[in-house]
């Protein structure tokens, strides 16, 4: 899925919620942390993305992955 760099991470979470039809989705960056929902997707891609900051891998779960 492509999301504009200026969009907040909340847009990614909303899109995942829509695609999974789940009332709640937990989205993780680098399988390690949940970024703030107001963080810009582009800033996250620059800091944690692959391929020169152009691609941000987001994993998701429908239940908490750890305690």
C-alpha cells in the first residue's frame, strides 16, 4: 500500500483496519515499536525504512504481540 510521505501514521493504521475489517489493529515498525499516530510516514521511512528510506515496512497484529 502506498501512503503519501506527509500523511500521519494514523492513516496507515486506518487503512489496515479497513482492509482487515477489524475494529482494532496494532501496527509495528521494524517489528519492534508502535510509532505515535501523528508521526509523518515520511519521517518514519527516513529513520527506519529500507532502500534509502523509500520503503517503510509495517507489520500488524490484531492482538498485542507481547506483554
